[in-house]
C-alpha cells in the first residue's frame, strides 16, 4: 500500500478506513472492531478516520475500548479525528441547535475528550470538521499551534474548507495545515474543476476524500449509465465497480486519499482492490464523461 507523507513527520496510508459507522453495527464489541482494524492492516491500510460527532459522539469511545483491549494496535495505526460540530445529541443533548464552535475553549476540551475516549496520548491528525462562519482565525490558529506544541496532536488540517477558508486560518498559524478532507467522487467531481483540488495541488497538499462512493448513490438506478461504464472496466480487469470508482480517484495526480467506511468484514477485506486497477487517461475520461452526461468540451 502506497503511503502519503504529510508535514510534521506524519505518514498516512493511501486508502483510509472511515469509522463513522462503527456504532451502527449490530456488533460493537472490541473483538469485532479489532477484526476490522486487523483486516485493514493486512492490506496496508493503517489510517483510521474518526470524528468526535461520529455515532452520536460514540464512535471514538468504541475505538478506545478496542485499543484498551488490544493496546498493541495503537503502534500500528494513525488516528485522524475532528472537532467543532456541536449537535443536540449525546453529550451535547442540551444544545438548543446544531452549530459550530472553533473557540479555543471548545477545541481544547474536545481534544482532551477525544484523547480520553480513544485511550491514547496523542492524536496523529486533528481536523477542523466544518468551516465556522463565527471563527476568529487568530484564536483558532493559536489553539491549533498550542496543541502541536503541547504534543497532544502531531499534525492539524481541515475538512470541507474552501480555499478562502484555508488561507484565512493558515494566515493566523505558525504551523502548517497538512490536508483538507473534502467530498470527492465520480459523481461529486466538481472539485476537479472548481479550484478546490488545484488550490491544494499548488501547495503540494494531498487531499482526503470523504464519500468516495457518493454514499452508495453511484450504484443506484438513476446513475445506471455511470455504473455501466464502471462495470465494463471492472469486467475487463476481473474486479468490481467499487474498486474502479476508487481507482478513478487514486489515478489523479493530486494524491487523493479516499476514506472508505463499511462495517462488513467481507467488504473491508476488499478495500485495497482499487490499488490493483489499471486506469489510463482514456478510461479516466470515459468515467468522467459518463458522470457529466456529455462529452467534454
């Protein structure tokens, strides 16, 4: 499995396992979650993607219980988590409304909470989950710098930020933001042309891609044309449409890191199949053209 080197000495696996659905599984025991992680590790997938809000603020604790039961796993994985979304569920059930909080007080408290819940001493990568229209860049930037200096966090980045959000926050920081986790998929392909990916490429920043399979929409009847294109390429290479859709992202020179989430062990065992798909430029444009619904200009 290829590895992507970010700043601050952090390396991530090219494909990342997303843990947002951990609490949706009928089996949330440490042994079952350990089996998922070990299946990832067997394929070279070492990076686990979390967020404080995942599972109604329960997913981090499930990972923590697993690491407590099998502490040797911690040295084999990188942990990504996020903060700043407050929704009126779980520990924030008394909130009147869903909102964002990028204040120093909240970021520090959230990180301490995540460290305790996940039973770890350092978060490998902390992301600000959503752009906050109330963000004070000086306060937020200083808080992130402080977390790096304290050793509680190895590296920091953002999620769902537009270029202007990135530059605003970065202008108030001493340390460098190392990635932006944004939605990218065959169907959600606008980042390739709206400047989001170009902005990161200019700065040699590798993006993370959430919902790389469009939440399953890629394989519905309304997208039958796209699926037919994926299927044709998959049949040529004795694989499946999922692997081809992920390979489409891997083929792009921006070094995109897809975040793939599933609770099924049989599907987890096949997450790395995409790395074996051959994707030349014409095949890439066949898929892109199918998604656009028309020939490129």
